[in-house]
C-alpha cells in the first residue's frame, strides 16, 4: 500500500477515541490536524513520540492544530496510555485496521529478522480543507513533534 501524497483528499474515518466516544476526521473540519500513526501504546518509541506531542501541545494549540494519534490498540489500552503519561490529545482506536489501511500505513515490518504486518510510523498534516498538506514517512519518535512544529 502506498502512502497518500500531498494534495490528496484525506480519507474520512469513523471510530472511537480513548473514552469510547465516536470520532471522525469530519469532527475537525475547518482546522488543521496532525494525524500520527504509531505501532503500539506504552512501548518505548511510541511513548517518546506521544510525550513529544504532549510537551509541544501548547505550541500546536496556539497554531490551532489538533493532534490525533492512531494505532490499532483499543480504547481501553488508549485510556491507560493517556492516563499514564497525561496525554492532552485524542487517540483513535483503529481495531479493525480501516484507518491504517486507508492512509497506506499498514505494511510489512521486520524485527530481529522476522517479517510481519504492522502499523508504520508515519505522520500526516491535514489542512483545514481536508487535504494532505505534508507527509512524514519513516518517523523517528524522538524529536518528531519539534520537527513538525519547525516545518509549519
């Protein structure tokens, strides 16, 4: 599956957030959204990345940019992750993998020589009109939020 390109329409999605409440991309109509995909709640790299967004939260808010993290973990797992690290932004539960597939971030990975399917660490900036404004493929978790803020 290929990543979405700058200028493409961002696929809408229907899911739930960390509180089990309905969530869709349409909820953010008229504002920019950082939609970041990560493999798993409460793992070392994903925690560094999430805490970077937490630490840069005020700067994203000042620019009126929403931050939404997406993984295939369920709402209960997201809730624990949010509470453990005081994450102020929304986490989307993509248990059926429909969002990761629509955004082209479900793909082959390898660890210790073993190949498997999983969520690729990719971030999209979606503009207020619902178009892809920027793509960060192969994200390095540490310093990623700062990298995005520098490029806005």
